[in-house]
C-alpha cells in the first residue's frame, strides 16, 4: 500500500532527528576522549576554554540589550529606539571575529569536534551570564528553549543542526524544557551571508511555522550561533507571537 507523501516526509524527518540526536551524543563523547581536561584553544590543562583564552575572545563593549549592537556607552542603540525590534532581548557572548568566527564555521560546515567542545562551553557561559544578570537588565527566565530550525532537506545534507546542539546546552544550564520539534522551517532559504538587510528579510519571510502546542503566556528563548541583522530571529518572533508567546528572547554565541 503506497504511503501518503506527507506521512512519508514525516517518517524521514523523524529518522533525521533521531540520527541528529545520536550524532550529538557521539560528538560529545568523542570530544571528551580527544581533548580531556584541556583548553581547546591553548591546550593547557583545564576546562574546555580557560579564563585566559576567554578573556582574549573578541568582546562586545556595552551591547544594546535588544539587538546586541556594541555601543560606546550602555543603553539602547538609536536604531532600536527609532524602530523597536521584534525581539524583547538578544543575549550575545562575543563579536563575530577571529577566532570565534573560524570555530563556528569549522563546526557548522565541518562538524569539527574540537570546535564543538569549545562552542559548547562558550554558549553555556552566555546562558549563565544572562541568567545571573546583576539587575541592570531583566534576567533570562524562559519557560522553553527552541533552536533555530533547519529545513529537512538541509538537515539531511549537513547531518546535524548546530543550533539544536547549542540550544541543548543552553536548556541544560537554565534547567528548562528544550523543544526541537515545534518550530519548523517550511521553506528552503538561500544563504544569508552575502545578502543585505532587506534581502535577508525577504529571504526568510514565510520560511517558518509553529506546529507545537500553544505558547500562550510562555516566555520563549530562541538559540542560534550568530546574529547579523536579526532577520532570521525577527521572522521567528512573528510566528511565535502568533502561537501566543508572551516574551521572545534570542541567545547567540556571536554578534556580527
């Protein structure tokens, strides 16, 4: 008996997610075997990223709380004052520059185990810092963590979703639910890297859908690796607001 296309797609999507989760677990174990108790950057004995190497990462001085744009002094940037963004807040760890940019690319496009271990430690640091804010801004208290999804076709090509791996670590640190199935990318989109602000927005318009339970009254945190213009996160916010989300924040490793 022939299988309906929609059911067949769901079956293959489920298998892809299963293999993705197996790859994540395998990668974590392999990373610990290859680089046990050593800094992944300087290879000195210690945590995955030692304090000295972390201090040398490209900093974000006085980031805008809603878009993470670095500013001369603390406060909301002029662009967000003129045109308030869809996101309630964006938490970013560092600037998208060397060596963080190369680590992200090595993991995203090459599944580099060393880069994976470093990025895991760094995203946990971002989540911890956002949760333990000193009171100058609203602390991070989400009810659910969501990764930026890949289209099933792209997921099959790459074999894993780097945002899902990072979101898993964030959810673990924050002690909240991780939902990897509710948010879907329903349209294949081209790379955002070479596009300008307006082109990026057009590229992701209508690309996402929420298929999970109602988010009414819930605080949602969306996790990705890099934020540039915020086009992807803004497109997701619209979908999550329609599903009832009360507050939507973003968390990324780097702000470009």
